[in-house]
C-alpha cells in the first residue's frame, strides 16, 4: 500500500527531493530507504545524489521513468 502511494507521488512529481518524501509520508531516512530500494529494483524510479562538497550534506532526488530501466544510481 505505501509502496504504491510513494510510486504515485514520485510519478506525479516527475522528480522529487528525498526531504519532501520524508515529510509527506512522515518517515525517517531509515524507514524510507528499504522501500525505495524495492522501488529502485523495479526500474521505474531512479535515484540521483548531488554531492555538494565537504561541508554540506548531499541532496538526494528520485525521478520517474515511464520505461523500466536497469536500476541506476547517479552521483553528481
């Protein structure tokens, strides 16, 4: 049930920051990570990590793709 809700939310947004997912679904990082791992394996959602240097934490984004792809993690 929650996996479908997360999928629908990411699909509607197209691309969304992890912070917004955590806030919307009232989850911690530890709670969201295993669910996103399942969705990433399905290939419709991709993860992008934006490294912002040594002093700032990385920004994590999830994006939707209509075509199933090999699961990828992009680090920028």
